């Protein structure tokens, strides 16, 4: 098995991509109920330690209130996940099969943390990878099973993704201005729809606008999305954000330092 702590994962046919060593598929249910999801959201926002067991997060004792609580309905979703181990001890790749992680999440960057560079064709559908790095620091304890730690962090990612799905609003972007067109009511079914670009006639002339669904990604662990933030947050001896089994100082750090300096200059 992949790890004794996640016995629900069973080995399946590996991808014929020259990178995958083995593939594992299983169900992960981050939230046991809507009440649990609301408490865990508060824990995420406060950066409290999350206790994960076999793909389920144990809610803390938070009684705080959050603006998103009324929208967190039907949160006991079971996520069908594919995990691919890779050659040379590189970081595993993860994919969400159901509810499907849409290709346009990555192509249009409306989702905050996809891995478009990990896109695969699986069961006739293109699937972007999940940027598990965005839900945790990927700091691993050498005395604990590596795959258990990876799946624990993947569970946190899926929890945040489910919150993102339930808090989506229909937005419009025009130039650098974003406005909200529609806020679904709690429990309303949101039809998956790719962003739509169209022209709008204004007194000053026609402008191109984009309508898209965008949700809320909780917590502070997902800020390392620029070279400067990578340099600030990732220690040279930690694993690199790219997923290869290399220390950050020996992998992308030098390039990130250069890119960050270029932006400043």
C-alpha cells in the first residue's frame, strides 16, 4: 500500500508518461459535516494546527464566526483523488477526479493554486495537477511516513478547495477593476462554467470584460506565489516548491532571487 495510514488508496494502472512510478486512487473526505467545516475554516484562518487522520480533518473547538459560514453547505464531500509517485524521489503529483478539477481552472488562472505544468489525460479528460505546496510549507518530519505527510497536506488542500467552490461569486474583470455581478445564496447549485470574454459598450467606447466564478481560499500559507515570496518564505534547506527532490537552495532559489530583483528594478 502507499501508506498504512491511508488504507483506502489502492494501486491502479500508472500513467504512461515516463515519469510515473506508481499510481494510487482513493477517497478523501476533509469535512465530516457543515459544522465541522465552519470550525475548521476558523482554524485555518487563525493558522492553528490541523489534525488529519486518513483524509479527514478533526475540527477544533473554535466558536468564532466567519462571513463564509452561511455558504458552507453540503461540505461532507468525498473527493476521488489520484496520486502519482515519480522517479528520483520527486514530489508526488496529485489530481482531483471528482468533483472534477476543471481544466479551465489552470488555463485561465481563476483558481489560485493549480499546476498547469502537471496536466495529464486520464480516462479521456484533461486534468491539471494540484499545487499541494500552496496548502502547507511541505516541511517533512524524517521520522514520519513521507506519503502519510504528503496525503495529510493534500487533505488540507482539498479542504480549502471545497471552501473555494462553495464561496464562489460571479465576478467581472475589466482592465484592473473587478466587480461582483452575483452572489449565490447558501446551498445554491453553481454550474461549472469557464470564464467568458465579451465586449461591453460604454459611453466612452467598447471595452473587453471577462466574467468568471471566483471563490475564497482561506489561510495564510498560500502567499508564496511570486519569486520574492518564495525567497522570503522557503528556507534554502527546505524542499523546492517545484516538486523535485532537491533543496530549494540547490534548485530554484538562485533564479527566484534574480527574478525578484528584476521586478524590484
